C-alpha cells in the first residue's frame, strides 16, 4: 500500500456526512446496519462498508472515503467511531473506484483502493448499476517507521507552511507534507527506495529547490549549505528507521545562480483551479517552443498533453481540481519532452499550481520507445505494460509504465552506459520478455537479450498478441 500524509493546505473544512455509531454488519444485514445512519437529502445509489485495522480488526475512525467515476469525484464519506461509512447520492454505474485516505496530518495507515489494491488501475470496480453496494470493506495496514526529517529555511530562519514533496522514480511513488511553524518537516511510513528526491516550491523565485549535498558527504550526517533547482543535480535520499535527519532545503540561491533564475522568470500564465501551467526554458532563459508537456494523475486516472507556445508557456486544463472538497489532487506527474534536451519530470504536483522547467543539455539520460504485440497493435486500454531496466551486470535499476499510446520513457539513467530492458503485462497474462536490443521481437531467455543505448528509440514487439 502507498502511504500518503494528507497534510495539504486547508482552505475550507466542509462537513461531509453525519454517520451514526451503529455496529457494523455484513452484506446480508446491510439494511438494518444502514438504517442507523443519517442519510443525505441527495437521491441516488449508495456504497457502504467498514474500515478496520489489519492486526486488531477494530474499526478505524475519521478516515476519508472517496468514490470516483472516471476522472470525476462523485461521492465522499468519513468513517465513524466504529469504522463504518456510507457514501450516498451516487450515480448508477458498473465501475466506480473507491479509495480510503488517512485524515489530514496523520500517517498511521497506508491508503488503499478497493479491494486491497495500492493504485486505481489494479483496484476492483464497485457496481451500483443494479442496487446499492454494501460490504465494501477495507482492511488497512499500518505504515512503517522509515522516513526522513529536515528543515526548510532561507539562511535567516525557518519557513512555516511550505509544502515539501518527496518522490521516487523507481517506485513512481511520492507524498507531501507541510513545514511547522519553525520550518521543520517529517515524513514517516515511506516505502523502501534509494532514489527519493526532496523538494519545495518557492513562490519568491518561482522554481523548485531540491535537497543536495556534495558527493563526498554522507546523507543525514552532513548539514546542507545550499540547494539546487535542477532535479538532475539533487542528492538521492534513502528513508531510515529512525528517520534520516538534516535533510534540509535552503531557498536562498547563491549569487552565481541569480543570473539563471532571472533569465527564466517571466509573466505567470492564467491560473485556474482545474489546470496546471508553467514555462519551459533552457538555462539561458530562452523559451523552448513546441515542447510536449504531459500530465498523469493516478488518482484521477487521466493523462492530458499539450505543447508550449512561442514564449515557452503551457496550460493544461481539464483536471478536477480537488478531492475531499478543499484538498487539491496532488499526485500529478508532469513530464516535458523536447527534441534538443533529455526529458524531465516533476512529481507530486497539485492541480491549480504552476510547474516550471529549466532544461539542460549534456549527456542523454533516458531510454524511450514504443511497445506493440506481434500484430503491431499498441496495448488496449485495459492492458498495462511494465518496463524494467537492468544494468549490464544484471542489477535491477528502474521500472516504468507504458502509457495508453504504447509509449514509455525511463529517465535518470547514465548516458554512458547501456541497459537491458524487460517487458511484461501487469496482470501477468504476458510473462516477462527481454528486448533483443533497440528493435525486434522479444525473447524469453535473458541469454538472448540485447543491450539498449540511452538516447535511442527502443521499438519492442511482444512475441504474441494482446488477446491470447
């Protein structure tokens, strides 16, 4: 399961549903169970169930329930003191997605999609097409103690109320939290990974600042004296138990960086609650036109793309701007592609925010390509393909997901090395196959695999069709 610290800026608190403390029943006695709950005035279908602790089997109170239809939030509820919930006024649909989230400021349990799944793509759909859905229960697992902590400051004092983001490309997983009144922050319950990057957004300089220390120093033992605003220059962080200390971020760039920052400042794009916007420029401040900008949100199960205009600006509309009423969707991964620069991604971005990119030249650090079956058809919408990257010595490096257009990009690689690629479907219907090299039909044996070069397109073909 994925741990999410629901510590996003709170604009309003809206009371959702008054739920009684009636004892939980199973699906067979759902009517008597629901009769003890206060129903909303909105007519429609309902989904009900119970949220419990995996170890104690006791109900978990005050956890948020969300019901999604496509990319639209159609219903919400909150668990009562017994862990029971009732979401009402729902549409009649065969494939609703239901997810439970920790309340704001807590990280005691991992969030969970129904039925025991960690993301929406794998979750079991819930149907209200023929009747109300009862017995949609969740059994939550406690989070781990692995984490990090640090401080956000400007060399003069801590900065309160700043959102801190942490993200792992290997896991395609990240969370956010806010600094306290002294600028301190803590992440706990993180999944195991060695490639986390920690960042904050500065409204003053209109750029991200990333945790960084010299390569000769040890993470957690060295007190940072600077931060960087290019993600490729960030220092990787590994969560520890107890949490790794002194993962500080300094939003006070050295004089040598001011010229770069001044070169990339410009007029802000029009703000909207259901959009993301920003600019794409190089380190000289030159706008990059016709760059492709893609945004993916797992929670909304949506991907939208656009291109930058002649001034290097982009705006992407169409995302529902919030979940749990005032709490914005914050799991967006924004990636920019340009012919002259390596791809660059930023994750854990919120709908309604500005996301800017400064692209750098240098060695190409990504592998990209397409995936088809042997009939040369791209993956159908209900098939998810996973790509895994291995070093020449067989050591696992990274994994990624092939998008709905059959395309993939794996970033953060070494431009001077070659890699082996393995492909499989997430449901296991097509087992792992190895790429022969930059192109060709996949092979089942690693001994027949070929190496792939960064910067070159990989044209992979499964040795069987999707529908067998």
